[in-house]
C-alpha cells in the first residue's frame, strides 16, 4: 500500500513539473548508438578553439585512430604503442577528463606491417552497461568489466593477414558481439557470445568471389549495421567484392550485391527502407584514377540482387574512408580530398557541391540541427543541412583528427593524435 502511494506521488510530481523520466544519452558504437552518425543532443557547441569552449583536455598514451565511446560517466577508447607491442584500453572520467584506468590487453610476440596512415588501434570499441568490448583485429578481442576494470574474457585465435592493419569495428546485437575478420588470406564474419566470448556462429565470405583474385583485392576494413526489413533484422556487411545481408542471429546469407575490388572502409547506411553501401576502391584496368561507388539497394530481395534491386549508383567524389550521414532525405558525404557533396537519397542526384580545405578521414555527424565535418589537420566545419550550402562555423584545434568523435549530452568528445577533448559551451 505504501509503495503504491509513493508511485502515485511520483507520477503526480512528474506531470505537474513536466519532468519526463529519460535515460542519460550514451554513445555506444562507432557513429553512435544506432550506428547512423546521429546524436540526440540539442545544444552541442558550434564554435571552439584551443582557448575557448574546451572543458578539459587529456593526453592519451599511444598512437590510435579508434573513436571514443561513452556510457554513464565513463569515456573509453583503445590505444597502442606505435610499434604495436602493447595494445590497451583507456577509461577517462566524463566530468573531469581524469584517466581512471589503463587496461593492458595484449602484448603480441610479433606484429604485422601496417599502412603508414593506419595505427595498431584503429578499430573502435563498443560499450554497454557494465562491459566494454575492444577489438584489435588479428591480435585479439577482449571484454572488460567497466566497474571493476577486470578482463572478463579474451580471444586471440581470430587471425588473418591484414596487410595494411586492422580497422573493422565490432557491434553488439542482442547477446552477440559481431566481428569482421577479412584479410588477404581469410574472410569471414563471426558472432561471439558477449558474456563468454565463445563462438555462436561463423560464416565465410563466398569463396567463388575470392579464390581467383589477387590477395590484395580480398581485404576489407568494414563495420556492419543492422536494419529491420519487413519486420526481420538484417546484418548488412559491405566487405571486399560484394555487400551481403545476413541473418544476424545465425549468420545465414539472405542476399548479395556484387561490385568487385577491395578495401571497403565506409560503413553502410540505412534510410526510409533503403540501404546504401560503399564499394571500396575501384581500380580501372585502363589506368584511369581509382574511385569508390555508392550504391542504393532495396533490401527486400533474396539471392543475387545486383541486377534487380540496385536502384541507383554514383561514383563521383564518393569517399572511401569517411561514412556519410543522411538527414531529411539528403546524403552528405565528404571525399578524402575535401569535396563535399549533397545527394538526394531518393535517386542519387547531386543537390549541391562545394570544396572544403584539407583532407578528411573521420565520418560525418549530425547533431543539434547541424552537420559536423572533421578535417585531418584539426579543422572542423559546421554546416546547416538543406538544399544549399550554408556554413555555420570553422573551428581549429592543434593535432590530427582521424577518429570520428562522439557527440553526447551537448558535448563533443573528440580525439586527436595525442589528446582527448571534451568540447562544450563554457557555461556547462
């Protein structure tokens, strides 16, 4: 009786004061909780510099291009020594920036060569209440208890020859941790029990597309998404050679779209019943410049839908590394060399184009009615979404930005090559 009385009083209080019960915003994966580059924040900053709107700045040991993830009052990221001999996770306090813990996870006996632009900790962790999952490609995958900082489990047997280093990030789906292991030698997806690290399913990419091509064309650095199609979830994976939709609970293939070539990095997108996949680099045999394609695919089919359900494709100024963002039926994508394009999500038509200064690797984000574009040399452009180019601000920080930031609770958690920043309005 007393409990019911207290519950009624609480409900009355919430109605009278108009204070809804809301969960605190978190940022759990690469490109956010929904892996779509959208933040729930309504008042994220648009202007900052090294001397303004920096709430704190903390040095992070190591060299890494993985993105920060946020849960409650913890910010986590992965890192590595420059030579790859120590692979670890770092936890910082959201409010103060103080390093709470550095957890050493792996010390490989030997390391593979990486591309000069890559690092040994480029894969972004994923996080949930109580646990963070950190992936370093062939060197290992680990689950860490975020309350005790103890290692819950590890796997070091998911191996491949990356050739240029690892970059695929893990995702959580129900009780599964889903990983891509795609090198020059083996190419497969694997789902682990997130509680134990044990294999639930493993699916090889279809051999007929890989056996007769050069090893360099087999590798990929992709991170999948999960979309609902006619009431059922699909795991969308754009690896090298082809994009495949799988049943996320079993790994069974549903459909595929072939495009050929290698090195897919940019993540798939989903909007209004369509899926948009990046092909990775296309290398013309006539010696003309390489390019990437963006394909719009109807995900309702089964089998090979390359000739039937690809609704449109574009190949001009499509980024190979950065993932675009979709806002109100418009796709905003920035090429590595700074060409910014706004496309119609309906038909791929160019709405407008402009040129930004600098190079871009980080993915495009949307928050607080603005679009954020993060340049490699520390400059961030803020623009308004719409049918014309409208710049809001340019902001410059010291250092290099390759990791996609997190925008959470009206703050930007941004990582450069040396520091982790919390950017927010100075009255916070």
